């Protein structure tokens, strides 16, 4: 890796440190000013997605697929 590549990577990381802090500030500002109706809709959407992940295994869900993979890998040991 060249010095120029290292410098670019370092600049990229530093940029995301600053960007991450700004995004956190924005997130907290939005949460503080959120009305009840909006918060209900967001919660409802999150809860719906959570229920989908605990559905029967015949339905597609990343969490279920991950657990099945872990189970298969464990059985191979």
C-alpha cells in the first residue's frame, strides 16, 4: 500500500468520524421533535419487521436463515 493510498484511507476514516457525529446529532434532534403519530408509525413498522423475523422458517428472514446456517455449521464439527 502506497503512502497516497494510506492518506486516502485515513482521510476517509476521519471524514466518517465527523459525519457519524453529525448524523447522531441529527438523529437526536429528529427524535426530540417527533410527534406522537410519526413515532407510532415508526414503532409499528419496526414491530412488523421484528414479527416477520420470528415467523415460521418457511418464510424468508435473514435471522432464521442465519440461525439455520449456524446450526448446520455446528453439526459439522
